[in-house]
C-alpha cells in the first residue's frame, strides 16, 4: 500500500518534469552542432 | 557518414526524458539544463560510440549521469560537502488519511543522496529494468536492488513513515512498477 504510493509519487516526480517545455536552446544547440560539422 | 542513417537525428525526441531525468537527479532546473547541454554535446561528438539498434535513451541517460557524478566529484574536492546540510531533518507524519502529500514527498525526495534519487528514478519512475540500470550505472544488479531498497527506506524515514511489512521480499510494488512501464518508452 505504502510502497504503491511511493511508486506513484516517484512516477509523478518524473512525469511532472517530463511535461515541462523543453527550452529552445537545446534544439538550437543541435542545429549549431550540425552547421559546425557541415563546415568542416 | 550517410546523413540518412545518422542516429543523431533521433536526439531531439529524447530531450524531454533526458531533461526530466536531469531535473529529478539534481533537483535544480538551471543545473539540469547545463547537464543536458553537456550531454547533447558529448552525445553529438561521440555518436560513433553509440551502437545502432540499442536503446538510445539509456545511452543518453548514462552520459548524463556520468557527467553529473564526475562534476560532483570534482566539486567535492574543491569545496566542502554541502550534501550533509539537510541530513537528519525529519518531516512530520503525513495527514491522518495516510496519503503522502506530494509536497512533502518532493521535499523528502530532494533530500535523498543523488545516488538514491538516481536509482529510484531509473528503476522506478522512468521504467528501466534493474539489469538496464545496472549497466547504466556501472554496478551489479544486486547492488541496484539493494540501493533501491535503501533509497526507499531512507525516503520513508524522511517522511516519518514505517517502511511497511514488505521491505525486500515486497517486490510487488517494485515489480509492478517496473513491469508497468518497461518496454514502453516512458518519454
């Protein structure tokens, strides 16, 4: 019972973080890496 | 390298879960984002080390946790350990109905050691098997299992709860949690 609640809460900790909007900077970073590589 | 089969094309779809893992691991969004950034650069430049056909999410999580723990080790050498600040703080028991308030749970979770947070998120919340977690964290499966049990016990302690009747043999919860999501991309 308690274990199940802990599991559910742990999932919620992760799921809440998962639902956050991913900052644009990461996609921009990938794009920069791609362009840098294309140049060499 | 043929661009059509570049495994790096799959990186964007893993960003949400990677970031969720980072946030759960370090409990600090700014630090989490730095970690994700470092991980992206490392993954990009070391993509030749990724074995196509294997679990890319696991590979990325591994890079991220290795980065996290090596930075942490370095910091530990530089400044005195601040981890101990919260140690020993206990929370009041939850309300009479026994349900764990999410706020209290988060506070307790954030007080766990990073090793404990890691194992609970990987093996429980994000749906990796004990075997996968063992591989990702570079320890034996038995170590993962005992770490999960200790992490749960510590969590209960921080929450002021008794661990209950089923500590180690009580695999019910664990097994269900793992089986419930394994095989399914939690992302």
